[in-house]
């Protein structure tokens, strides 16, 4: 799912999440509930490659600034090799998450890819003189990837692991973790799949009532 440009970013909600731009032209807000799942929204393997958003190192730097890392001021340098590693790990994480959401056991090679990324040194946080939280300068793409992979380890081994889900719409593959108190989230976004499902249910209910009325009158 391609991320939107500057104008769209300016209009997105101030809370966590990304503004996504679907190939069909719709822009909508998507909060997957975790940093690692924000990365899975940038593309994926196989048929999901059409959603690829990380074409150049600068795309990864921009994603970091838009993500829940709040890393817009992060001094981040990404090489072509690091970008390739991020995309490879992202694809592994995408498949790992999809398998988990659909009740399949994790593939050892996917776990190995994510664990290898998590084993590298992560981004370093620090306290600024004004008391705010910031990131240490001269960060690398490898550190960024490690931070994302460690977030995946925390998610898959944490209290919300059983709430990792795929959007309930059959033709949507966005992945999220439901951190809401009721735990009843089904859609990637009410702006997109949620509203479409509500409209579909309304049409079906109207059709059912019309059919029942016609049957009574016949």
C-alpha cells in the first residue's frame, strides 16, 4: 500500500498510523497498532509487490518520519544494501504475520529472518536538554530495521499476540493488531473496508426486505 505524499500527510490525523494511497485512488488513514505492522503496509512479496512504497533509501527515511517512531528529525542514513535488507525482512514479517493471523504455524525461515534483524543494535533514544525524547544522531538503516524487528518480537510474544488479524474483507490484505478494549476490530480502516462492508450490508438488507415484500404481495 503506497503511502501518500506531503499534501495527504498534512491532512492525516495527529494520532498514530499512516495515510495510505491505494492503487484504486482512495486515500485513507490506517493504524495497524504496532510499528512492525506499519512496515508491512509498505508492500509485500509476490502479488503484494504492487503496493511497494520503498523504492529508494529516501522512501525508508520518509517512512520512519511518518511512522509511530515520530522520527521526523532522526538523522538517518540508509544504503541500498540496507534498503534491500529492510524489504526482505518486511516480506518475511508480512508472511509471518499473515500465517499467525490465519492460525498457521510460523515458518522457521521467516522466524530466522526476523530474529536476525532483531539481533542487530537498534536505534538509540536519548533525553534532550529540554526534557524531550529524541534519537541519537548518525542512525543507520540497520538500526532502524532492528528496532522494527524487536517490536515484532514484542508483539508476537506479548499479550496482544492473539489479536493479530488480517482485515476481514476478502480482497484486503492489510494486517493489524487490535488493541481496543472490546477487542472487536475487524477492518483495516472504517474509512475504507468498514464503510464498504456497512454499505454492502445495507444493500443486502434492503434487497431482502424488498424480496420479502414482493413475496407477500404476490
